């Protein structure tokens, strides 16, 4: 079962341990999915914040 994150700082912390990050762009928001060894974390944000976050993470980025 995936866990939803509501804090941007927590998302950046978890991205250090992630295998990859999947990006799903929808009309009003962007859904970012971090895949770690055991858990899938999801984070919903607006498109501008998503671009800024994607520049700061170090794991592989996969666009859906």
C-alpha cells in the first residue's frame, strides 16, 4: 500500500534512499512517486513546485 507524503522536506529526505522517482503530470497537479526498497511514497504538488523538486533530487527520474 503506498503512503502519501504531505511535506516537501520529507519528500526530499526520502529521495536520497529512493531507487527511482516516477512523474505523472495531470491537468491541475503533478504526482511524484518515490520507489524505495520496501515502500512506494506519493506526493501531489503543483507543476512549478514539482519542477523545483525534480532539480533537487538525485535518484533516476521516469516520466509517465
